[in-house]
C-alpha cells in the first residue's frame, strides 16, 4: 500500500509540473487515501500481533 501511495504521489508531482491539474489533483487524492489506509492497516496489524 505504501508503494502505491508513493507511486501516485510521484504521478501527481510530475503531472503538476507538466500542467495537468486534474490528473495531479486526482492522483494526490488517491495517494492520500492509500496512505491513510496503509497506516490504519499497519496500526491494526501491530496491535493484533501483540494479542496473539
């Protein structure tokens, strides 16, 4: 998940440098969503690992 978030962030950066505002904004939103989901899953994984 972290890898996909980084990929979308790089796509957003390149698209914004080239002037594609719509693609940059959409890629930024995907990157943020994937980053939040990955962090939540990582926290849940760390917490559940301690209980087993």
